[in-house]
């Protein structure tokens, strides 16, 4: 991939969208973990916790970018990413965080919980980067500050405009489809049959969005009954 080519900027935009959609909960987690710490230490916890989380996530993402070059793993990663896109559409995430009231206890909570919660983000960003370590770093540098300092605003936008989650899921599903068709032992076949390549991509993206819509529609009456009782 050439530096500053249309493909480069397209991949960078995908990474930023993925980060904004998937990392909002991680930003909230940082705020929740810092809430029981003495006031004079809260800013320090948020800043150092964020740096620690970014460092762990950058290393994990770069490792996954390298691993995805192993034959077969791009296909497996693409399939897992389709599931992540679907789960994003149907999940109602709760933000229950077990926090201590000391600086180091809050730091441990932020870094460990972010590492576990960020696995979907790591896989999605690694897939969208198409093997470019530079894209991973630039994407993190652009999106992490936006997420950390704008997390409340992002969550309000998502609550007000649920279509943002749908757009994010579509971007992740598209990334998953691209990973599948770019798998080494499948790439030659799809390059010879571009109609099949784009047909499969459209089916996978539309399938994830439609499956998420059906699941939510089916769940709505059940949730209404539970709230009534």
C-alpha cells in the first residue's frame, strides 16, 4: 500500500471509525475506574491509565498485524470480526467496574480491563491496517485522544443517533469481508472473479446488519415484558 494513496486514507478512515465505535466503552471504563480515587489524583489516573492502555493496545495490535500474515489467519480473523460486528449491533453493554480507591489499584483496573475489553478493537484495527504498522500508529494517535476526551460526547451521539453503531458495524463487517477475500489461498480466485468478490462483500455486510436488526426486533417484545413485570 502506497503512503498517502486513496487506499491508505480509506484504511485510515476505517481505523478511526472502528476506534470511535468500539473504544467508547473503554473511555467510560477509565472514568469509572478513576471515580473513587481522591480528587487530586483523578487527572493523574486518567492520564497515566490512558497511556498504559494505549501502550498495551499498540503492542497487541502490531502483534496481530504480524500474525495475520500467517496463511489461514486472515480468514479466521475475518470470520471472528463478522461475529464482533454482529455483537456490536445486539449487545447492551453494562459498565460495572470493580475499582479500588488508590492510584495503583485504579491503574491496574484500567490497564487490565482495557486489555480484555479491547480485544475486538485490536482485531478490527489490525484487519483494517492491511499489514501496515504505520497505519496502526497513526490511527491510534488520531482516535485515542478523541475517544478519551470526547467519550461522553460520543456516547451521547450514539444514544441520540443509533445509526452510528450500524455504520460502525458495517465498517467492521466490510473489514472482515476484505480480510476473507484477501486470504492468500483465496485471493487469486477472487481477483479472477471480481463479481464474486464484491458480491460476497455485499452479502456479508448486508447479512450482518440484517441479522442484527432481526435479533433486536425479536428481543424488543421480550424486554418490554420484563420491564412491565
